[in-house]
C-alpha cells in the first residue's frame, strides 16, 4: 500500500494524502498524464474510471466517468489551473451530468497534486480544499477517503507495468464506449514538432500516407476555427483515390485540436475527432478520441485495419520527418 499518511483538517477544510513509490518522479508523473494509465487507478476498484478527455495543460479539461457494479455511472471533470511538469498540477474539480456540465447539487473542490524525488524513489502529495465544512462532510460521508485508498492501492501495478505502456509499442485502439475509440501512440518528438507535422501541408504530404504505395495530392488544411479542410490520397498507379473533409471545431496549439471528419462522396453523419498531444518521457503521447455516430460504423471502420495504416504513417513521421 503506497499511502503513508492521510490528514483531515476541518479548520483548514483540507484533506492531505501522502504516498511513496519506488520509482522515479518521471514514471509517476507519466502515470497521471497518460489517460490509459490514469483510468486504471483514478476510481476505486469497484468503480473503474474511463477518461473521454484528458488535456494536461493549463486551461485543459479532463472528463471521465466511473462505472459501479450495477452499471451506475458517476461523472466528473477537472480543469488544470496551474502546472509545472514533473513537479505539480492544480485543478478545479466538479461532478458533472451526461453532457459534461457541472452539477450544482454536488460539491466542488480544488486539488493540488505534488511530485518530488526521494532517496528511494518519489513522493506524491495530494491536497484537497473544500468550499465549506458541509461539503467536506458530504464528500467524506460519500466515502471519499475509502474510495481514494482503494483507487491508489492500484497504482503500484500500473507503475510496474512497463510492457503495456512502453514507448516502442505500435498504434493501439481502445474501446471507450459503444461509439467512442481512443487511438494512442508515443511519437518520438516534441509536442511542438508533432503539432507542426499535423498542420503544415508540406510535412503532412511526406508522412500521412498510410501503407506504402500512396500519395497525398490534395492537402488543404483548416487554418482557423470554423474553417474547412480537405485531404485526398491516390494510389501510385492512379487506379484508386479517396479522401476526407471536415471542419476545425477547436484548436489550441500545441496540445489539442478537434475536427469533424466525413469521407468524400458520402452523406452519412461525420465523426468527431479529438487530438491531444501530451509530453511524456521519450516523446509525445498522441491520443485521438473518435466519436462515431453509431456502434455499427465504429465496428466497420475498425474492421478495415485502420490502426495498421495509422501505424505506417506514424512510423514514417518518426523516420522521415522528425529525424530529418
């Protein structure tokens, strides 16, 4: 059990939890900034968490839900208000409804997560500030302390799992719900480099090609929110051609971009693609949460070998663009 101390201070309206781990600060920090790892210990054992958004930057938001044994869901969101990588991040936390809006009937809180090196590894300290003694009592009565102990008891397994989250792994797809998929890969480059490679046409046409044998003759990038983009690919022999178009909904360089996507020549509803870039040890964690209009379309697209083509592109990005 990594927790070494739990201190509740009713006068200061704080709850402070201290834990020690036999790993470097960089390893512990990455477990919190990587949604694939964080959701394995954010919720209690009986209420596992799923993150549908996780923007680890000042002003960024993280949305998640925890699912109970009977299928009941508890939803929450936190917004990063300050951060110094590998030292701390501070957030404002609220309960939310299904649309991600704050639930006014539930307490809010402010939290600070601190990381420091120790002779044997690293120390983690979380401090929660409550808005009133009533909200503090309400959350304690809801089992906040017991739930936190249960959640943090799972961190050791995540920290020692070096294989699942190794930087050398290829592109993977994780089902988040019947209509959502998270595609992840660590790219060996800075967030700024990876962002440029996704937004400069001359660079995109060098790597965003999928398997060998394709070119990208059309690369029209949306340069502002509300703008349109259009990408087209053609086989080297000219026998095949396809493309996508969509709208840029959000853009915050070099961490987040949200677009719609629809195949050219089709009338069906578009997908929503949320790209997030997060600095981690060894490079940049690229995450794309794709929301499909239906489970059937999700399964059909995944069945085409989508991640195989994406992996070919990302490998080319590393080899031909980021190292050149």
